[in-house]
């Protein structure tokens, strides 16, 4: 009992700091919708970088990715991490500066759906409306995935599944409170703290886990007997009995392993494509103080991403070495970070380390809530009620945060789902619907409104169709739905744009102004 109280003390200290920061910035959010949704474009390089990465990686980084490494070994975890790292670097390198400039020139667009609408002078708001609906659907899944993390964390701390629902609701209420009150600035400033905490937690747990597991030789010695576990071109195959991995004499049972096919490798690398369409990441590019500071942000973000991804995969492997037969389903394996942390640290220090998981989930769920809020209030309500006062828009924005929290909690409480699978589906939805359009909007002047609408629709629909119908054919069709959907959306944008009337001279002039700016 004393150990539990000490762990809780570490977590409570963290929560108090985060709530204090959120309330502090609540006073600034009343400055209007531009302040509430994009912080008046005043983010510094450190805050922009850490906010983008912390909101991106989420609890998946400390639970989902280590869980994959624990359960099936290096193959899927390595290639997924490689795809995410490549996507992070390319997006910062190619998209960030251009989007910051273009969103400002495009009549100061403050959300991604609004940027699409203003970029193509969409007076009927077709793009904004459709993009807002996609944002609502897929971010609802994202929010739920982070609430699942809350439940798993505290169910572990209390050693009782009965606390799962209670802690889902409690943590959701905390995030909802500071997000609704403080808006974008509160979210981003808490991300700076959360990003640092995630980094420290991952690196510290990795260092202690490595040292107490006999170093490199000791870990490899324990894992080397598992067929294909350490092979990046292979995958371990747990023998399942009654839905859980079989264990004999304390040792987990594995089959002979399998090749990690080229289709699987491409599926993992395709995760990187998702970055081009992630609203919660792209909005940080739009909000940075000026384009000149993006270079500094890029280096901070890329280094943080590389270290954290490597540490997360390694912790999953160390967990299998230390607790070989403990976590016997893919969903349970996502708790490996919790067990490794508790094994190597005194309870109070473990509480601070476990706060890294809470930080990861909070830093993402608040971003998702804010994205839902901006879609409902700025992209839908403000669009269809043009005469609405700004104060009314702010009321709708805060109400939207409450509704998003409630919906996410309902999904999280509906059953024990894999964090990895929920995030995978939502990531594909955003990546395919928005990613190609972002690239074409920024880099191809000939892109038309009709091409943009058709590409967005085809990408989003294909994700659902491929995931639920086509992938069941197996073979090459089992590839991650993001890749074929992304390619289809690109093709549709290109073909439809060529078949329709070229953009107006005014639109082309804006494009040229962005291209010529330094």
C-alpha cells in the first residue's frame, strides 16, 4: 500500500503542475479565437518543436510501440519506428516553412480545414466542411486511444482492473478542464513540460533497464533463443492457446517465426506518409512565430524523435528479457513500460517515471480535443452562422471540448482495445484524406478546387474500404491501408485538376508569392 501511495504522489505532483500551467494560460485564451486556436502565431522554436512531437507520439510511444517490440520482436517495431522517423524529418524539412508562409498569406487561416478553403478560394466551404467532418470522426478515435492509456496506467498502479473506468474518467476530466479553459497556448506550454518528461522517462528507464539486465550481452543472450525475435526482417510468432500466449515451465512458447514480408515493411514505412496530413502536427508549423525559426525547431524535433523511438523499441525488448512470460496478449504487452519502470526504481521515482506515460497521453488528447473544438466552432459553426459573435464561437469551442471528451470516454470504456490498432486506423484516415492535398496545395500551382475535393474524399473513403473489405483478400492486399489510399488520393488530385479549369489568376498569384518569399 505504501508503494502505491508513493507512486501516486509522483503522479499527483505532475498533475498539479500541468493543471497550474493550464489555468495560468486560461486568462490569455479570452483574447479571441485566433489566440484560442493558434496562439496568435507566437510559438518559439522549443515550444513549437516539443508541442508538435509530444502531441504526435502520444501514449502510443510509451505503451503501443514497446508493446509491439515485446510481443513479436524487432521486425514490426523497427520498421514502424523507421517510417515515423523518416516522416518526421521529411515533414519538418519540406512542409513546415512553406505551410507557415502559405497559411498566413491565405487570409491568415488558423486551422487546416480553413487553410484548404482559403487556399482554393472555396466560397461554398466544401473543403472546410468535409475536412472538419473527417477531423471529427478520426480525432474521436484518437481521443479514445489516449483514454485507454489512462485506464491501463492506473489499473496497473492499483493492481485492479476495477479502477480502469474511474481513472479514464478522472484523467479525461483533468485534460478537458485545462484544454477548455486555456486553449492552444495552455496545450502547447504543457507540451513543453510533457515532452521533456517523456524524453527523460524513456532515456532513464532504458539506461537502468539496460544496466540491470546484464547489458547488451545479457539481453541478447535471453532473447537469442526466440526464433526471429531479433531479426528486423523476421517476426516472432507466439503460440496462442485460448487467446493468450502459451507458457511452459515459466517460458513463453513461440513457433518457428516468419519472414517479415516486403509488404509488411512497406506497410510500416507508410506510417511516415501520415505526417503530411496530421492536423495536430501541422497546426504547430502554422503557429510558430516566424518561418526563420523553423530550422531550429526542426533539429530539436528530429533529435527528440530519434532518441525516443529508439528507446521505446529497446524498452520493449528489455521487458521481454526481464519478464518473458508475464504479458501474454498483444494488448497486455502494451503495459511493458509499466513493469520495467516498477522493477528498476523506488516507488516515488517510479511515479515520476510513470508520469511520462500520463504526459504522453495528455499531450496528445488535449491536442485532439482542441482540433475537434476548432473544427466544430471555427470550421462549422462560424461558417454556417456567419453573424455569430466571437463570444458565441468561444462558447461553442469550449462546449466541443466537453463533447469530445465524453465521446472519447464512451469509446474507451466500451471494451479493452489495442492502442496500436486504434491509432493505426485514425492515422491512416488523416494521412490519406489530408496528406496528398497538403502536398499538392503547397507545391503544385495547377491544383484545382475540384481536384482537392475529389482527392480528399477518395483518400478518406478508400481507407475505410481497404481496411474493412479489400485487406481481407490477403496477400498484397493486406498492406497498410494508408499506402494505397494515399496513392489513390494523389492520382485523383492530379487527374481531376488537369481535367478541370485552371485556378484563377488571384490564386496563382498567391501561390507565386509564397514560392518567392524567403
